[in-house]
């Protein structure tokens, strides 16, 4: 019996070594893949030592001054340098103002570690013509590609590598309450101060949700529900998938938004900028989002034009300033986050939302997404603070070795399970033998 016991002990030891090496191999593969892409771009996604510009519309600057001070302080705790600009329109028009900001960022990016830009209040944007004319924030993200307005009508219709590439170098986020329906300046200031308060609460841990994603898919995309959900597993292993055509209705969706069980909502539904349109019937309007006590923190809206910030009463802005919301990722035109895997992969590695969307533009591999498909992708933008991560408001806190993303966790679990079964079987046999 003693000899048998030692051989079993050896077997257990062997299994532990085997599973550990599989684990290590997969970890190394993930790191290798990541560093390859990073080397290509010369980017690290690291917050520490980077610089963020915050442009604030001068009309609301004084009204949100104390919120900005807190926000700056919170960001500085992550090791970043924060530079705030009190921005007044030049009088030359939005097209020129946008060019002025982008040119300055491009110049600074060449000589400093500029990570991204946050626009607070109404700041300039440019329109791009792809058959549909839409506001295009990729303009501020790609600092070394060439944007062309051939006919001089102040609408871009060309984007090429130029001396650099079309890939984004920095991220951009808008925190703009000016398009809320009926918003006057006091309401706008109030909405912004509320936003920065919840942002601070998320960072200090007083605003939290279970680390769970709601994947809510209306009829048009429901047949591929498993694939859509699978692409966000890199960031959320805990998912609730609702994709039964008869269940996905306006009222069901609106009710589920009041549930405190979800950190992230990944929504697939036909939309106009002012409402979601459900199949076969029903709508969720901006006014309804305003009236709902929404509980989730983050939204990815696969919902055409929902993030068209050139429009008053756009629904993504309503989501952002609704109750607990911290960030909304959506499209200002027809299209959306195809191949979401390339967004959720870095997000699950505790990279920021801004960095994750930036990488998605470059890394999405299929013809339907990223830079491969301007028509689907060039409207993608972020409402809210792009420095946020899904694990902590403060990326420097990391995941505490909690093993959140992907294979590491599941294989460790597998190792424990297999080990447990082997031990139980072996010792049961031993007890029988004895
Ligand atoms: Ca033009
Ligand atoms: Ca570029
Ligand atoms: Ca439905």
C-alpha cells in the first residue's frame, strides 16, 4: 500500500506540473501576441507617465471647476500628468477650431507621451462623408494620417496613411451634456457635476456593480448570439445573454436597466439617434432612458447612430448622464462595434476604455470592422471618461492578481478541479483497499 501511495502522490504531482505548464504556455502566448502588436505601434497602454489633455468649453468652466479639480487629482493618482485647457471658440468656425486642436495634439504627440484627450462640454468636431455625412472622432485620434477636404466644403471625404498611417495614436472621449434635450446652461453644469461625482465614486469604490455583462440582442442578430457573447468573454466571464426574439422587447429591456446586477450592457438593436427600434415592434426613446433609474455603469451600443453627438436629444448622451452611467461606446453613424473581441481583449487586461477602442480600430481582423471597414467603423466614439477600466476606476490598482481575464483563471480552476477529483478517487480507492 505504501508503494501505491507514493505512485499516486507522484501522479498528482505530475498533473500539477502538467497543468501549470499549459497555463504558463498560454499566458506566454497571450503576452507574446500583445507585445507584438504593441511593438508595431510603439504603444504600451500604460497610464503611468503619460499625459492627458482636458479641453473644457469656457462657458461651463467656472460651473464645474471644483469637479475638475477632483477629477484631475484622481487622474494624477494614476501616475498621469493632466493639462486642462479652458477653451473658447476662435470665431473661425468649428472646422478650423478642430484643426487647431488636432494640430496641437499632433505636435505634442511627436515630443511627449500624449495618451488621450477628453472634451468636456461642447467642443469642436468634424464631419466626414461616406455617402452618409456624420461627425467623426477618429479625426482627433489619428494624428499622423492625412485627412482631405478636396472640394473645400469643410466636410472631409478622404483619409489616407499620408506620412504616417490611418491608425489612431491617441484616444478621445466626450463628456458633453449640451445636447440633452431642453438643456440650458444650469442643467448642463448640473449634469456635468453629477457625472464627475459618480466618476469619483467609482474610483474610490463607493460605486460598484458585480463584474457581470448583460448581452441583449434583438432579433436581427440573435441567431449569432453565442458568437457575439463569446467575443466579450475576454472581459466578462459572467454574462447574462438575452436573445430570444419574443423576449427582446422595449418594455423588457427598459425594466432590466433598473437591475443592479450588471456592470456592462452590450446592446444590439436597430436605432435612430433618438430611439431604439425593436423587432417586431416597440421603441425605447431618449425620453424613456431619461425617466428610467438605470443601474449599469458601462454600455456598448451596437445601435446605428445612437452616438450621433451632432444631434440634440441623441440617445447615447442620455445614457451617459442617466443615473450611474460612466461611459458609453457607440457609433455616430450607421455601423457599430463589429468584431467586439478586439475591444474586449485589452479591456479584460485592465486597459482603459480609450485604449481598448483605439486598439480595436487597428486590430480588428475581418473586412467588416475597424480600419478595414470605414463605413461600419468611422463613427465609433466614446462618451464619458476613456481612462476608466472595468476592474477599477484607477488602473494603477490593477486587478490585484485576481486573475480576471480569460484562460489563466479557467485553467487554474481546471487544475484545482482535476486535482480534487484525483485526490478523492485515489483516497477512496485507498480506503477501500485498506
Ligand atoms: Ca469636402
Ligand atoms: Ca495614425
Ligand atoms: Ca425582439
